[in-house]
């Protein structure tokens, strides 16, 4: 027993009957602080699932006496639960430990058990009415179910390495995993664990046997063979995500509207409960979120390796967890300002972030078409015949017992043989599947969020997509993969795993498309050629320039992973067909109005350093400029002397196809207006033409000296022709002057 804890047991009903019609009785082990009175209220932390049987977690652990499960004694002791005044409750969900009913692998029945447990706890006199859930793997997933259902009193959930969508644990886009057989069998075995019929008396201790009630409940599954049979059949007979069986277990969809505070962990490269549908779950969940996400395996936040190094690479797990619980179960303000998310990238560095993901830029890249043969190198026993002999799988990863605590796939990359197996699988994929390459990235680019692939194909049946990081020296490491059964209409779309991987400046992204070469799946190959006529890949890109560093180190598993999934021979990329860029280019022109023969300055900013930018002015031929180390560039353009007046568009096209535009105006050159002569003066005879022999004396030979004859010439009252001509001439002069004024203002 943990120091300062007192153990009691209790039983209570579930609100939903078993799928064989029997009522369900749930069993709970309760650890209470010894310094609290039996009726003294305290906050409660609940763990619910299949791993709390007295005999062992996933099998017989070799105990020689009964007692509560020690599964989360690390939390009890590391979090000082008893000293802090917390009560810790472990509930066996239906079919496991001391609970009755048919096991219901995260179905509606087991989810109802979680709600019933919270309801029962909040009704107890020793509860303050506030419950937090805690778990890792399977019992982390029951925590997600609790957060979705949000029963009254559930105030916080800590879920380490959960399964985000139960379908993804047994299938990938209609293609089965080996554990679609192993997992049902594993949980059938766990459900048949019995209690202790003999007590233990030694060294002054006298521990009684399990009670008759516990023993009878623990034997329920053995007396109800229909429970085990149904669980096995459900496990590998429902291949389609749209089947009702999986709709009931679609936790991301059910997260919509949940406001329960959530603290999660997830390893991006772990082989068991993978980051599939995590992004969808977090997007649908509306409550406060915290998380430790990084390059680690299926471990707890406090786990250490034999050398004493932390499995996740970061200290302070229980301090942060208890601050989280204190805030929501005791209304205590956190003493440390913890960031919402702490993330470890593929270089082992930790950073703080408000949410996940936080892509700087979402892009869609076109991949090359190609042909591959679906020879299904990773084939295994078909679902309909689990006892069929497996072919030569020396190049494949080896599945184990198939429960979510131990996990399928790699037996552990700390084993050099397991690393060799993974490496041969990766090597084969690179050999038999066709590849598309990016241009080397000009600056560090982090690939974040969940990639989506869209394919147009001819032929059937399976496809595997893998992402690889190629260093400038050709070192090539696989960091993401997923598979699918191709849709019959030739159009297939599916997600890869959520990712956090940094392409350092100079690295190349390689995407391979082809047949399934990894033993994580059991395909039924067509042995036929498949033609990919078009392919698109959606990626989230994130800058590393804005990273807020956080305490933490790399971990051994990341080193093992890179060793396992790095090809033995360097790869030389062919010409890149797409560009990955974080650039946000802009373009400006100065001045914005010029006349023919004058010069404008073109200025670009926000490009990748060293980027080749194609600049086009109007209908002129494009010219290429190179961005400097700050991503900027400048150029001059002289407007031809014969340029037509009007607007001119300038475009700058970045290497990734991003287009920036700006405009300037070419003004027309004003034609000088001659000084108008005006109409004849009133003293002149407008009908008389100038005499070319006039000597300038003013004598026109008529005897008129121009002194006026008092006949009213120039008088507005005179409506004769001479007066009208004068008025029209004055109006024309005024209009001309107005036009000149407008031009000057525009200029």
C-alpha cells in the first residue's frame, strides 16, 4: 500500500445493461488518505478501464495476495495524493476485474460505466463533488470518453497516449492491422483474470482472500462464453469506418461541445497509440487544453529508461499534473504559469505553444504520377483465417500481444534486432515504390499538423504513402506513413499521422507512393499494376523563427527511431517538382505615377533568403532577381519613351508559385497649347483681309484712322456677326484653360 493510504472496496450498478441483457455491477478500489475522517470530503481522481484486476494489469503479474492494483501508484506517490488530501479510485469497467457484464471495447456500454462511476463518486460523503480522471493508453481513452460525455462533477481529464479513434487501432482506411486479431484476443484474456482464493500471511502481514462477491464477478466472463465470442467477432468483422460499431467509438466526433479541461500527451513517432485523429479531436473539443507532444514512444510523462534518462525528455510531470488538478478540483490558482502546449521537435528541442497545431502556412503540392505493382510485401494471415501460416516476414516488424498497453508492432527500438527489422521495411519501401521530390528548402521548415493525400488511380487494391527527410548528404529518414484500400471509383483520400518534423535548410522532402511494405498492416495484395494519374498532398508548414524555447531534452527513443528508419545508403534526389516555402512575399512600386522615359523602383520583401523571383512588368519578358539574406530584393524599370498612357501591372512570382502584384500609372505628356490670337478688336473691320503690302503705318487706304465712328462696335447689345464671333472666341479660350488646369492637377 502507498504510504498514508487506506484501501476499501465498493460495488455499484452501471446505468446500461450488458449487451447480453444482464445487469452490470461495477467494482471500485478506493485509496483514501489515512488522516481524513471517513466522511470528510476530498477531491477525487478516477481511473477506469480493464487494467485494475487484483491479479494483474494485462495478465497474471505473479502476486501471491490480493490488494488494489498498483498501476498508478506512481501518481499516488509522485503526486503526493494522500498528503494533498486527494482520494484515488480505480473502477473496473464491465467484464474486467471485479465487475460483471460482457466486455465492450470502448463501446456505449463501457462509456456508460465511466459516467456511472463519476455519478457514484460525486454522491459519496467523502467526495467534494469534483472528479478528475487519469490514465495512460486504454484508461486514457476512457478519459476522453468521459470528457465527451461530461457528466456533472467531472472537472478535469489527464490522458496519456490515448487512442483518439478506436477504428484506427485495428484498421487504416479499410486495411486491417495485425492487432485486429490480436487485440480482441488480448482483452478476452484480461477479462478472464480471476481473484485470489488464498490469503497471505508472512512477516507479520495477514492479507485476506478476495471476497466471494469479487471472485464471483471476476468469473463472470468464463461463465458467459457469448461475451468473448462477440468481442472477437466484432474485432475483425467490421472493417468500414461507417459501420455502427465504429460510429459508437468515434471519439473525435463525439468531442464536439465538450468543455471539460483536458491535459494530453502524444508521441508522434510511437508505434502503438499513434497520433491519428488527434487534430480532429482537439479541434472539436471546446474546453481548456494542455499537452506534452513530442518524439517519444508509448510512455508516461514520468517514465525513465534504465540509464535514468527521462523517456519523454522533460522533467516536472507530476508538478504540472497536480497544478492542473488543483486548479480545477480545488479552485487553486497555478503557482507556475505553464504554457498550454509543450512540444518537442525532431531535433529534440522543446518549445512552448498556445495550441496544436499552429501552422504558419497551409499548402497543397502536386506530386508526380507513376506506376507501382501492388505485390503486398507485408501480407499476413487474412482476417477470416487467423490461424493461417504467415509467409516470410523477416523484413517486417513483429506484432506482440495486441493490447493497447503493450502495443502492436515494434517490440522496442532499444532492441537492435527490432531496429534492423524496421530498417529493412523502410529500405524495401524506398526500393519498390516510386518517389516525388521537393526542391531543397531554403530555410528551416517544420512540417506540422495532419497531412492529407488525394489520389486518382487506375487499378486496385492497396496504397502506402510515406514521407522522408533527405539531408544534403543524402541521409534519408522516414517520419510518416499510412495506408489505404483504394476506392473502387479511382478517387481516394486519406490522412497520414499527425506530425512534427523539421526539414533543416537544404533538406529535401521525398514522398513515396506504392504497395504496403510494413508489417503494421496485413494487406490482401492484387499483384496488379496501379497507375497513379494524379496526386496532391496537403501540408501544414510552420516557421521555427518564432519558437519560444522551453526546458527539456531529447530522448533515447528518438535516436533509436532515426537509426531504425534511416536508409543504409544515401539517396540522391532527382529534380524537385514542388517547393516548400514559408515565404509571405510582398511587392511595391515607387513612384506610382511616371511619364515615358522615367524610372520606377520595384521592391520585394518576405521571400525566402536566396529565392529566385520572376518579375514581369506589363507585357514585357520576365526577369529573375535573387532575394537577399533578409528575403528582400529591388530592381529598376525605365518606362519606354513610346509607352502608351495607362495602368501597368507588375507581378513577382516566388518559387512556390505565390504571386505578388503592384501597379503604377504612365501619364500622357501634355502637348503645349499655343497662345490664342482671339477675334479682331472692335476697331477693326472683320471683313477686311490683312494687306500683305501694309507698311505698318496704319493707313489701309480707306481714309479711316481707327478712331471710331460711334457706331457701337464691341457692344454686347449688338447682335451682329462681329459681336457673336467675339463671344464664341472668349468661350473657347475659357474651356481650353480649364482643360490645362485639370491636367496639371492630375500630374
